[in-house]
C-alpha cells in the first residue's frame, strides 16, 4: 500500500507548491507536508477459511506552517480529492478537529480514509 500511496502523491502540488508526502515522519523543512500511516484493518469477510476482503484505514496528517504560501484548507481539500479519485473513502467520523501546534507553529489535521481490499 505504501507504494500505491507514494505513486498517487508523486508530484503532488497545491497552490503551485510541491507538497512532500512521506510515511510516518517527515524530516525536511517544508512549510507544508503530509505524513501517512496505516492505523487499523477490519471488516474481514471470509469463506472456506480464507480472507476474501477487508478494509484498511489510513491516517493522513496535514501540516501547514502559519503564514505559509500554501493554504491549509486548500491542502486538506486536495488530499481528500486525490485520495477519493484513487479509490479511498474519507471517514469523517475518524477525522480529527483542526489543531494548532504552538511549539512548531503548524496547523495540523488528521484525515482518515478507508481502502477496500480484496484477496485473490
């Protein structure tokens, strides 16, 4: 799944700015970036003692520095749109409130998405 997510976000731009997207941590110095991680799996359907399908849940954490050239709300909507168009389903009930981190001066929001998977 990480390969799929990295492919989806390859060359991802918002407000004409390239937005770094990385697994779990971002160690760069961009004023706007996204991290992601798998947080849950459920909805397993089985038959003949084998898994047929299930749902993986991923958190996408959006970070935008105060006064950045990238609009925080534009980045949120862009992440929702690109994931939706690639088979992910936004889960608002698993999404965080808007946050502001005083120690880093970043706006921060966690968006949760489900991805339906079928075993072959």
